[in-house]
């Protein structure tokens, strides 16, 4: 019985010595886990090759995005002005038609019905025009978004040749990045270089 206890204690003692030795030998080596680097008892932080861009700020301050947006707004305003003018004319014609009906100004019922059909046709044309202009604006906005995306992606490929990021995230109103150190935010640098590039191509 004493022999078994001696053997068990001996095995336990060896195991403790091995664990003790492993612990201190590993502690002397550098160990990288994420951005935390431990060397001995000191703790240091290394910046990861990751960055993010605030898309809202980019779209607000990138001159190409501003120009595209202004062109879209001008088209939208022109469409609305054209629609409003046609709607105003139609409204006047409908009011005039209503007065004539009330005053029995039409020589026959057939003429009144023809005029009513004509006005209804104009109203339908106006609705179709509104739908068409709305579709055109949507198509133009999609094209604008594609142009912006292509421009930014092409720029980032060139930009990253020098910077060497492994990952660049897009962040919109803290949707993708809830918290990050300011050093990971490259928005201002990207905007400045995009604007310089855009100005040189004008």
C-alpha cells in the first residue's frame, strides 16, 4: 500500500514540475492573439491591418458624390416642375368643364361626354408620365450608386497597395462597426485622396 502511495506521489510531483517548467518556458516566448501581444510580463498592443470608412461622411464630403447627387436633384426638380405645370393646366380645364356642365353650356350630352373622356385621357397620360419619370429617376440613382461604388473600389485597390490593409470595412451609422479605435478610421484620408484624384481628372 505504501508503495502505491509513493508511486502516485512521485507521478504527481513529476506532473507538477513539468507543468511548472512549461508555464515559465512559454511565458518567455512572444504570443500574438488578435491585437494583444504579450512578452514576458509586459503587455503591448499592435495595430491590426484592418480599417473602416464611414460611408455617410464619404458621401457627404466626396465631391464626385456631391456632383452626381446635384445632377439627380436637378433632374428630379425639372421632372416635378413639368408635372406640376401639366397638372395645373389639367386642373384648370377640369374646373372649366365643371362650370360648363353646371351652366348647361354644352350643346349636347354627347359633346359633354367627349370632353369628359378627353380630360380623363389627359389625367391618365399625366399619371403615366409621373410613373415613367419616377422609374427614370430610380434607374439614374442606381447608375449613380454603381458609379460611386466602382470609383471607390478602384481607388481603394490603388490606395491599399501602399497601406497594406487585410480588411477595409464600410460603416454606416454604426451599423457594421459598433466600436473601434480612431486609428482604424481612414475616412478623412480616403476622402482627401479621392477628392484630389477627382479634381485632377476634371
